[in-house]
C-alpha cells in the first residue's frame, strides 16, 4: 500500500492527513485521470502528494514499456529522432 502525507506547504499549523492508497488495477486511462486529479489537488491545495504522484507515474511508465515490448505501440528509432532534430 502506497502512503503519502498530505500537508499544506504554506503553514505548518494546519492538520496533516496520512493518506494510504490501496493497490488498484486501473486501466491506463483510469491511471491517467488519477494522475491528473492528484496534480490538481497538489496545486490547488498546495499539498505534498509527490509519493502518490510518483507511484502513479511508475505504473503508467510500466504500462507504456509493456506495450512497447509487446509491439502494441509504434516505436521510433533514436537515430531517427536525432535526425529529425538536426542533431546528426
């Protein structure tokens, strides 16, 4: 279970909440929505949600890697990227 501490960055006199996120088997779209929502909470309420955001990012990254390894996603050669940017 991923744990993140929510606390305002402006004042330490506010109450802190220990937030525990259970393991979810969300789809990639669900994880993307959760990521966006956590970013929204972070900026709107100036809370420290880095632990939760990092966990969701890691899960999204692992899904992207799986899709690439399985050939489900189109891949681009690094040499082609560099050539398109004029680096070679």
